[in-house]
């Protein structure tokens, strides 16, 4: 359960933290000629490393650092920084050091860049393979022939897997953004092709360089567009309501409006696919909507204490009907916890792909020095579910595995939602299901 501001979480929705940095991407920095980096850049990088380390030492939930020799990690990072050819390579070594904790929510946030890159397509892991899910009209990706349903074999030379996918995104969008992305793809026909996709670069010279700035301040300026895209949406099919729930940042008024819409429904499909989490308060309030009694969420393990987390029944908005929860590989944090509680309490059925396995609770630790802002997201707690296990690195295994095939992605069909509706005795074709909630691309 992330403990962050809405603005931090918005960034996280697009830029999930790394698990293991691809070896090909880090080898060049490790093999650089000693002393090639400028003295000023080396000192700046070492200062950033010290600041990041301070935040982790003070806040990380496990004082034993997951059994890691943190001093040895820092010593190795200093050697690698001295051997770097540039500041960017030195910053990569800081990211590698933080990544050694192997923690989904502890991640280095390098100094901000006053621009955004949009490659014009979205992609995700579906089971064990990576596929293009959407292509922005008018983008270079569309002009190069990229289409939904195309399998991505490599991204800048690295084969995407469940283990490294978030790391690839982190490198391409945060740590080392480049204006061109090189893909090796395979179309549903079996044809393979190599593509160089050029990003649309949007300058943001008015982003303030202050603690925790980065792209989140630019996103703040566009907050109205973000909130519209992330609004709850619902559709009625017979006596079943389908709820599109993009994040966990809603207030009581939103849930009372939802209760009004579903009060006559016999069943509810909660679509958490693509939902990367949100606020702890929203998670508990939403869960409380489905129970007529208080329910234990799990044990929250912090640095100095362990406490029992309880969800209180929200009787004023209680929904007694049947529930199906949809998840995929991008369902993370609060969405995973919601789905797992519904499973453990036998309150609902989970259908879809295995979820992300990114459930730690984190907070931000930020610095600003000589016009340079940087920081680190630090895990401050883990949640042990009532079965005695954590979802970190494991995720939620659905009760029924279901995911779209390449031709479904290409044609915009949604067989997963169609299957869930069938479970409740209503018929909605995959074609119709895919049109229920049209995707809205972010605006510049």
C-alpha cells in the first residue's frame, strides 16, 4: 500500500519502480575507464549517493536491509562512480545500489529533466510475453507500422520479462531517457521486424527544480486531464454493473455516487486491470463497501513495530451482491491487496493475469542542492496477509486465468470482461466489451 501523495502516485502509474536492472544496460557504466568522469560531476554524484543512502538508512522498514551489506554496496557504488564516463553513468550506479535491496517501492529518483518523452504506444506483460496494447494515432509508432497485438521481443536490446519489465521502463523514461527506442517485434502473422521509434519530446521549462520536483509538477499543472482520465466509470448490463476503477484516489462522495448506481444490481465486476494502486484510505473504504462486518487486512510490519490493519464495514454504502475482480500484470499495490482480501475472505472471484507483486508501503525522501533536485522512494512497511504471506514479488494468482490473445488486442476485443459477465449469466460479446470504456490518451 503506497503511502504517497497523489502527485507521486500519478508518476508511479506511468513509471513503476525497478526490480532488477538489465545487465546489458549497466555493464557499460561498470566497464568505463577510471577517472573519465569530470571531477565536479563525480563529486555531485557522490553527494547524491550520500543523500539517498541517508534516506534509506533512516526510513527503510527493515533495519537489517534484507540481509544486505549496505556499506559494501555503497563502497562498490563509489568505485563505479569514479570509473564512470559521465554524470548519467554515475547516476546509473546509484540506481544499481538502490536496486540491490530488491524492493518494488524503493527507487532512486534522479535529478529532473525539463522535458517529457512520448513514444506513442503502450505495452505490457501478458502472462510471460510482452505485447503492444495501444498505439497513439498520428505518432511515429503508428507511422512505423506498430499495432496493438504486436509482440515485443526486445527493447533497446533487452528481452522484456516479468522480472525486468519495470526496470526497462525506469531506464527508458526516468534514468536514461533517449529520443529513440529500438524494438524488435513480431506481428501476429509471424513476421519479425526491427523498428526505431522516435519519441515526441515536449519541453517543460517551467518545471520547478525543488525537492521531489521531476515530472510530477508538470503533471500537477495538467491535473484536470489526469483526474478526468482516472475517474470511475461504470456500465450496466442487465442486472450486472461493470465498474472501471483506474486508481485508488477517490473520496466518500465518489463512493456514495457509486452506491447510488449499483444499489439495484445483483452483481458487480470490479475492473482493476492497469490499476497501479493509490491511497491506503481509499483501499480500506472501498473494501469496507463489501463487508457487513470488520475484516482484518493483515499485519503491517514497520521498522520498529508491527500492527494489525483492520478494514471497518461501511454499512451506509454496503453492497451485498456477488463480486468478480479483474486483474492483470499492471495491477499493483492497493489493487493487489483488494483482490487478495476478496479471495481470502471468499467474498469474490478473481479473474485475469497474475498481478504485479508490488505491494510495499513507501514514502518520499527528497533533496535540493545547488539547483539540483533528487530523491528516493523508500519502503517503510510490508503487509503480511492473513494467510501469513506477503504479495511482494509474488502477486495475486487469479482463481481463473484469462487474458487477451494478440488478435484480441489488434481488434480491440476484451474476452476477459466478456468471460466475467458470462459468469453472472449475462451476455456481452468480446467486441462489445472492448468498446465499453474507450481509452483516452493523455493530453500534452
